[in-house]
C-alpha cells in the first residue's frame, strides 16, 4: 500500500485537509520501494521520500544548506538512517529548499531563514496527516531540530542530534563564509531571481544576527526543553564538541553518546544501537 493511500485510510482528517488546502502531490516509485513525491504550497516545492512503516520519523540530512536525501548514502554521512530505521519506522526525508543538488525550491525568506525551513518540515508533516513524530538530524539538522522543538514542542516525541552544528567563538563567520563560497554562487547561477546581495542578507540573518550557541534557540530555551533528546557529539570546526556537550548538560531530558563514536568505524554500529534504544524507549506505546 503506498504511503498516501495509507494516510488517507488511517486518518480521515488528513484526507479532508488535503482536499481543502492548495497543495499538490506528485508521486513515483523509487529504488527499493521508496515513494518519491513532491509537495507544493504557495511558491515552495519540496521533494521528499517515504519508506518503511510504523511511528513517523523525520530524517534531516547533513550537508548544510546543500542538505539532500542523497546525502544519507554519501561518504559524509556516518550511516544511512533510512536503511537503519525503515524496518521499524515510517521514515520521511526531504531535500532542503534550494539545496544545489536537490529538487526542492522556494524563495529566500531573508527575514526568517530558520523559520522558513521549519515551515517546510512542519508543512510536510501536516501534508502527510502526521501529528506527532520523532526526528533525527545530522549537522545542520541540530539547529533545525532545536527550532522545531521551539516551534512545535507538543508534536515532537523525541529527537536525535547527530554531529550537530554549532557556533565556535573563535570562528563566528565559518558558516557564513562557507555558504558564500559553496552554496550561494551555484544557487545564483540556477536562479536568475536570486542575487548574491540577497544571499548575503539571507546568510547574515541566518548566521550573523545571533552567532552564538546553536543559532536557533537560547540556552534558556534548552534549559527548559522537556523533550527527550539524544546528542551524538562530533569535534570538527562546523560541529563543535563543546557546544554539543553544553546543550546536553543544559537539556533536562538529554542523553549523550560515547565520544568519539564515528572513529574507529567499528563504533558506529554501537552508536546506532543506542539510537534504536533511545527511540524505542520514547516511542508511544500504541505505535
């Protein structure tokens, strides 16, 4: 049974919402039974995929503003979460809006970059008729997850932040500089409606307006967050160990993995088992 039919049969409310909202869905068969679809609302077009069944698990790939579904199977991802979790969960992943190698497009919302991406994640879950869900994110998925927890705390049952991004005091412009070189120029080539001046304003708002901690929320928010979170720290310039551990110490329901967990590579399966245990521990009993 394809995911859309399953959603319609199991939640009549979702069917009503889909009929009433100005949204379009195109679906095709992907590799390994994956459902590849497109969700459109307003001027935003999000390419997403679903695989597996069970309690919904939103997956966010690493790669910064070039985050795409294909990144899960690339060398930059320690493991492929779709392959690891599809047997137990309804895995949902999407290309980030305007990622250069992806198929999702939309405007640059210069005044609210982080919230625009959260709109896409939450809008997709709304479109699929999903209320509560879990989320696992790599790299930029860390700031995205904190923002989702701020925006929709009652919907997210548990969250896993793997090698999360954070701000280093000695490298405040790291993300701004990297994206001005590695994301903006290619985007402008593809999109005549976008200029480098717009990219500069977008990245300034995203990474320079609040260039501290995890970018999207304050330490006070993390200290008050009641959602269970599992943090798997890294320690490279874009994924500072100190920021990941500070968040883990502040969050009252946080757990943390061993460190390092990616090297030697023989440790990765152990880290994945810990994620499985964490998700099972917090998955609703009826799921």
